C-alpha cells in the first residue's frame, strides 16, 4: 500500500498495545511518518513494544480514554488518530455492561471531542460486526460509539475541522479476540475444543488486512463514512477441519451451546446501510444518512426493503482447502509450525 500521504505526519493510536495497534505500529515504523504515539493503560505491554521498536519516532504514553483530560497531551500536534481502545470480549461486557458503556461509549466520545478541540485532521474509529443489529452489551456499546462518530462532525459543521470515519471488522485471525489461537492451543494439548455450533459462521480477516482497511479509510474517507472489507467467511466446522489438516491432528470436540448473546452469523452491513453503500476495490463505502427531522423533505431516500445485508452467511464462504491456504499465509500460524 502507498503510504506517501503519511509522510511527515504525527499519528496517535489509542489502545496501541493491542493486536491491531502493534501490527499498525510495525507497518508504520517502516514508513516516513514523523511520529507515532502509542496510548494505552498497560505499562507491561508498552515496555514490551518499546523494546521491540526502539525508535525515536515512537512515543509511548500511559493514558485512559475514560479520562478526557489525559487525552489532550496524547493528541497534541497529531494529524491523525486511530481509535482502537475498547472492551472487546462479549462475555466480559455481558457481566459488566456499565464498564462497556464507560469505555466504548463515554471513552470514545472523549476521543471525538478532544480530537475536535485539538484540530486533528482525521479520526478513524475501529468497530465490529457485533455493532450491527446488536444483541449483546459489547455490540450495543460499539453501535453507540458508531452513532456518536457518524453524527459528531455533522452536528458540529460550523466548528469542526476533523473528519470522522468508522471501520468495521469481523474475526481478525490471530488477534487476542480470535478463537483460532485458542483452538490451536487446545488441539496441540489434546484438550477438547469447546464449540457452540458447528454451523456458526464468522468473517475471516488477517491483521494486515485490518491495517489496510483503516489506512484506506484514512486516505479516502469523507465526513461520517463507514468502511467495510469484502471479507470471506468460514464455518466453525470448516475452521476445525482446516486446523486438523494444518497440524495433522484429530480434534476432540465438546458442544457447549451458545454463550451469552451469541449469533449464528455476523453482519458487517445492515440492509439499510447497504442501500447507501458503494463498491470500491476490496471495500464497501457507506455514505452517511444526511436526512434531518423534517422527513417531508426526504422523499428520495431509497429505503431498505429489497436489499440484503452483508453477513457471514451470504458472503464468499471458504471451504476447508481454501481456509487452509489462507491460514498458512498468517505469521501466527507459521510460528506454531516452527
């Protein structure tokens, strides 16, 4: 990917010590950016990354998005902000929903506001397929984060210079939130793989693809737009079969039923959003809904009656051979094989 547009720019990454943040840092460290600010609460992970990337252009900042004041220094002189800090585990948010509210909603609103006050040029907010028609606290809190983002720039037209965009992800292979590393660990230890439903499908994205998506949104996004990758999917049954092939081991499976607020299939674009989407390269680009409360002047809105959502059951569904090929390209899989 061409990164000339990042030359001499200062970039802040909230939640920068997570899987996405460390992958983006690895990518940006080889570009011509001026400075990369890594913001997180985890000093241990910061120390690990600091040793891995001993560069004067990487700055590590202890900060918490729930504390609005702590963000001002992090965003100072920043051209672009990637907002990756979040509570991401569905069961954790189900049992502690107000923590999801404080981090994913209030904390995200702090990011939006401080970016505006600091004249940040662009902000890309990272979201999840679970925010579409959400049935769990994590998805609900991320859906509210999206709503805040879509309306923030539009509601402050006269004062805001910052452009706000959202990117949505499905399952990012190899990330800490992905089931794949867990399945591999259980398989290699001859432990049972706990499965909710073998027919469950999930989108499949690599960590590098997640980076490509946010950079695409950063380069091309205008106010209030949503970007989604045209990701393929695979069933849990296919995933287990692929891991059995790769590691030449037969899995022992225990079906435990659906966990708290789990879906059989995930959705990256709702029917309503699909009516506002256009196809660009490997991505869907969704325009904001610019209608106001005077609906009598909104006669040209397309509606959503005949458009299908983009979900993990109607995208390209990988078979075992295709998924094996995809997984073998991932660095984290190669580390296990070595």
